[in-house]
């Protein structure tokens, strides 16, 4: 066994070890973030979505467990953990559906708190005052191929989520996170509040 081969083998082992440690630290950071975001009573935040296939859209989101409710100038979305209602202000239509993980992630920037736990390889790099966590799908069939999550290094709150699906990237900026005690009723569409709305069941 030549000295050159031994040197290359040693370098490869070091690289694998460093990669494993990097992935472990990335998961540890997201574990802390998920614990904060997954406040038992719920939480709210402001968000802004930009992307190559959509115009910029700003609004407010409330979350509790895997439930969320988002409001923008164009309409509102409710998700109670199983069913999603999407109300469009201009048409006064409510589309009822059972969304996929990718569809949920388009409106819920905190969806990553469950996605990162399986099906993705993790890596990270340190920025000024933040960590950037990179998620890459292990399975090519995953609808969300890649995701970058920027996390504040002091508060462990996420400030930016960038994801790739369908060959296109979208970015969600997050601000003003507040832990709150939210009622479960907030995450289910109430037809009494929208008496003129036409409900379209797409399930």
C-alpha cells in the first residue's frame, strides 16, 4: 500500500467525518428551531413570498402544530391538519382540497419543521449572525427537491426559506414571530363569515 494511497484514504475518511458532523449540527439547529416554532399554543408571523413564477405576495400566517391559517390581500387559506380551504377575494370562491406537502409549503413557510426530519440530506454553513441550512431530497421523486433555511444564530428563529420545486425557486421571508395561544377554530373555514362565497370541493 503506497504512502499516496494511504494519504488519499485518510483525507477521504476525514471528509466523510466532517460531512457527518456538519449534517449532525444542521439537524441540531433545526431541532432547536422546530421546538421554538412548534409552540404548544401556536404562533403568528408576517411573511412575503417571491418567485420566478409568481408575483410578490405579503401577508400574515398563524400556525399550531401542523395547522395553519394565512391571510393576504388576495384571499385567505385555512388548513386544519387534513383539509385546506382557499378563499379568493376577487371571485368569492372557496376551493376545498387535501394538499400535498409541497402545496402546504407554498403557503406555510414553517412546513420545513416536519420535512427536514426524513427524506433529506442536511448540510450547513455559518453566515454573519445566522446559519444557512441546506436540505437536498434523497429521492428524485420528492416534489421539493431542495430547500435553504436561514436561521438566526442567537434566537434560532428562521428568517428565510428558499425552496425548489418543478425546476423553479421561490423564497419566503419571515418576520415578527410571536408565540401565542390560538384557538383550533382559527384553522377551519367558517362559512358564516363568507355567506356569499361559492364553495368548490376539489377533493
